[in-house]
């Protein structure tokens, strides 16, 4: 019996249990009372609509389930930012689905709702995925309009993207299944096709109350902008359906007639499960984020047949690079090695740290994958680049910049899984959110921050103590300990994967056993978008 393995397994399974418990709560949206109100109107709930729409026995990869988690407390919260997004299969075609959740503030748009919608559109645009919008929204949440309306990445950007996708030949189908008000009315009408559900769907620039206030006209919402009005008088909508199910059936029928997508040509053979037990991932990953472990033990439980062709095995050992397959797809893997290694020059290298030789190796490998047209997978458990005079004199900044350059300019699709630490510039070099991964997901064990909690807390403590001393305050050992605990607790709360997911720094948090699904569905999506840009790193440090 391996006591350490069993302890790790218990801890990581508990983290997954907590994840699933949190998701169950989030999936309730605005709660049972608000759900009942929607049901009384004869409407399906957002997640029910998606479940009905997608092909049976197929996967749905949700994007941003934890968006806005713990935010907007003064407004009563906004689970999943009031919108459900994800990649699913409709009539055999992979597509992006965006469904407003009317149980959450009548589907109103909060600042994070806009950010989440834009992320969904970004994924669709990068991968040329058809988009299906299931619209049921009261429009902008007016008390916060200054944080959602006027800026570049605010509400209006979504309509700009509608226009850009249409011009680029990316199919967009909208279903008006509830309210569709004011600026939000442009979203379905800027789609290629718009359908509306009779008696429950309505679309107008201004509702009946605002119309009366503005021009004195008295008119009810159904006459103003209901299904009959827009399908038979204005011509704004293209199809009228008696209920949600009929509307969704119509979308499935239209999707079944789409022409085949283009193919990027990423290599795939018959999928195979890893020979090593995937469930052992729970026991391999240490409870303590500072403890060493062998990253190859993780990789062998993610790749098909547990086969991995390691690149430059004896060089730059603090990063492991190599080729393998995930669910049949060829991938190039760049992963942080977490055990202490000894270079052939006799240098002991800490696990999770990027040294000059490992940055040099990773850069070359990334360039090779671009040459071979092989998608890249980054497994992050990184504490940063090595510091100190020896590293500085050896040109660590130059070598780090070289790696960042290769990551930034890669034209093959990139996928990032944060399995442990994701600190400082290591986050950047290992393809953090700023470096355009097609998808980025975190395990419940992830930590994302500028630096580790203990180092950051001590630095912040020094700054706070200096400020207090400047004001003439005396810092006793007891006061110092109290300040350190307060700072550490606050900082650590900001490094959790839930804090990151709520702000969409990652697309979601997953059970480690879902990793292969995320990578496979991501590459399948990317394979619908041929590479058109030439790989060029520009001026690179040598």
C-alpha cells in the first residue's frame, strides 16, 4: 500500500466532489422559484433547451460555467453570468451554443455576461464553428450600464462580431424564445436566420412601457413585437413556431443541411485509451503544491496507449516535450517537470522552474510542431523562470523571451490545462490566457497568480509594515503575525481556480478525467478552421 498515493487520491477526489457540488448549485440558475415562473409560461429552461437541441449520447463542453461566481453580491448574484455557453453537436455538426438563462435576472446582461458571450464568439470565430443563439433576455442590466455599454469589449462588440462572422461565412442561427429587448434585439436579427416562438418570444427596440413614455402610444408587447407581427407584418423574423420544442427541431433540421466544413488537416487515427489507469491521476498529483512528482506519470495517463515520443529527453529536463495522441489526434505536449533534476553539467534544477536550457528546448519543439502542423497541448505546473545571478548571467531573460515569442506566434491551435501552479511569467511562457489558447481549463488543484502565496504575502507584509511605520505605528510580533495571516488568506483566496474561472481567466474547471475530452473536442473544432497564416517568429533572441 502506498500511503502517499492514497492520501493524494483522497484529497484530489474530495476536490472533484467539491467541484461537482458547486456545479450542481450553479446549474440551478436563478433557483426553483424563478424556474417555475418560466415553466408556467410554457418555456423550457436554458439547460433543457440545450439538452433537447444537441444530439443524444454526445458530449457538451461547457464554457464558463463558473463565470461571475461570487460576484455581484449586492445585486443578488448572477450564476454563470446568466448565460449558458458551450460546444455541442447538432445534427452531427459541432457548433457553439449560447443560451440566455431567464431565471437569472430575466436573462439581463451584466458586465461578465458580455465577457462570456464575447469569449463564446471568439471560440466560434477561431474555429469557424456555426453559432446557435437561444435568446431570452431583458437586455442590459441598467444599474450597471456604464460597465457594459460603451467600451470596445462591451455589449456592442457582440453585434460587431455578428457582422464579422456573417461576412466570413460562419453560420449563425438565432431563436427568439423569450424577451429580446433594445440593443439586444440586433443579435438575432444580425444572424443569418431568426426564428421566434409564438406568444412567448418578442423582439423590439423599446417595450410597451417605454413606447408610451417616449411617444405616448399605448400598445401591448405582443402587438408591438410578437411572433405574428414580425413573421407576417414586419418580416423581421423568418420562422414562427408554436413552442420551444418545435423551434429547436427546426434548428436541428436546418443544421442537418449545412455543407461540410473545411478541413485543417490535423492528423487523427483510431482512438485508444491510455494503457495506464486514468483514475491514478488522483493519486499521482500531490496534495501539497510544493511537493515534487514525475510529470511523465501524468502524461502517460492522458495519451493514447500511454505512448509518448519524448523530445530531447536528457536536455532541459525541467520541461518535458514530446509527441503523442489524445483520442486519436496527434499532439505536441509541453509540460513542466515537477521533480528535481540534475543536468549533465551537474546543476541541480528545481521542479516547476523554467531554466535557460528548458526554455531553449521548448522553443525549438514549439517551432517543430508548427512546421509539422501538430496542435500543441500545454500542461502547466510552473512556478516561474529561474532567478539569481547565475541565471541572469546565462541569459534567462533572452531564453524566456525566445520561448514566449514562439508561443505567441504559433499558428497551430494551442490548448492549455492548468494542473497545478501557474505563476508569473511561467503562465505566459506556458500559454496562459493572454497567449490565445483555443481552450484553457483548470483542474481543481490549480493555483493562478503572479507568484506563490507565501512569497507574495511576505512581500505585501513588508510593504504594509513600511506604510504603518511611516504613520508612526509600532508593529509588535503579534501584530505582524496577524497582518501576515490576513494578507496570506486574502491572497490565497485570489489564487484558486474558482476565482480564475469566475473572471474567465480559464474557460472552466474540470475533473482531471475530463482532460482528454476537452483536448479532443478542442482539436475537432480547430480542425474546421484551416491555417492561413504563415508561422514566423520575427526577430528572435539567439
